[in-house]
C-alpha cells in the first residue's frame, strides 16, 4: 500500500512496509532484531530502508558498529511516519467496519410518502442492529430521488418504479390506496360503497404531481365515473385533517392512515367496484455501483424481508 505523498510534484513510491520497517529499526536500533520482529529477512528489510531513503532523498540512519542510529533527518521524520502509519491502520479499520456494516455513513433519498410512513420503521430496525452507522435522509419526489441516485449523491433511493437504463430497481413494498372518511360519515353505515357513490362526495386529493394523484384519477376514469367535487391539498397529513373534519373523503396510502384507523379517528370504507389501486415502492441503485457490500448490503437485505 503506497502512502499518498508527493516529491517534486510527483507521486512518491513510499510503501507501508517501508514505513513499518523504518519505525521498527528506529525502536530496536538494529536491522537484525527489527527483521526478526517483522518476520522478514534482514536483506529484505535493508532493501526496504534503502528504497525509503532514496524516495525521501536523504539518509535516515547512521550505520555504526553499535547499531543503527537515526540521523537528524530520520529523527525529524519519525512523527510523520508514525502519523502516516496510524492513519493507514485507522483507515483499514474503518474500511473493515464499513464492509462489516458495523459503522459508516448510509445516504438515502426517499419520496415524501415513503420517508414519512414507510422509512421510519425500516430505520428503527436498521439502527437497532447497526447502532454505529450514521444515516442521512434526503426527500423529494420520485423523479428527484432518481436524479440524486444517478448523480451519486446518495447510495440508495426509495420511490415509485421509474425505469432508467442506469438504475437497478428492487421492489420491496406494495402500497394500497384505501378510501377513508370521518367516523360519523354516512358511508360508515354501509358494508361497501360504489365508485359512483364516492363521486357524489367531495374527494380530497393531495399533491398533484404525486403518482397517487394519477392512480386516483385513473381509477375513476377507467370506471367511467366523473368526479363532481375536489379539494386539492399539498400533503397527505393535510388531507387527513380535512377528512377528520368531515370536509370530504379521500383515497390515501394505507400506511399513511394506519394510526388514525387504529385510534378510530378515521374509518376505512370498502369500494365494491373499484379497480386495484396499488403502488409498488422500489429501491433504486446505480447499476455501475457493483455488488452491494457492507451497510448498503445490510439495508437492502432488510428491504428484502418486507412484503
């Protein structure tokens, strides 16, 4: 392993084994004893020292009848050699930690609904197993997430399935849109409702650029049902609040309303003639990123345990 130094503007050929040998000879004061400690032959160690001195352009030792003594240059270089060796050892340890997923930095980008309703549970499980891994999360619509992955600004993206020749897609979650209403809404007294019944209500929609918006519009269009009233909001949370206030009904991702359904502040209503309204959530990764390893592999493995 070469140390990244330069001499006269050119990369040096200083090797880790040369630095190790120099420091060991400095400690022992003897090439023979240092070679024995390093489990190499004396000629090999001597060759390494000579190569190091050529690279640095100055003698590091004085060869005396009583052993090896450091020159002034050798004595001055000791703290830098120790620092370089320590940095390489620390770097090797950090690399092993990343490869074993015991430490490192995981950078993720996720679409808004994914980052709010799906990702927290995933990260709770991931951090429980890998507590020393630092995690950064960026949010944006799926198209933005794709760009972040392609620009190598994040390692993994999470969003709806968008095909791109440079991306590898891994499905890991299927989200269903469900019809919700307030607890005192007339729909709660019925076993199920038709899409035509839903069309008579004010339908609360969220985020016009969201794929869920397209799915909802497409479902009513394919059923030949025309919506009579709409209220458009910019977030799922805002849409839920409007439904709770009785201002309309909404088709929202099931994971987004799980807590409200559990506490019965919102009710899920079956639709008897609705087409399937599902969204597949995938993980994006660059095709040229190679085989996943370390923390990336660990997170992808976690995704693979879902659905």
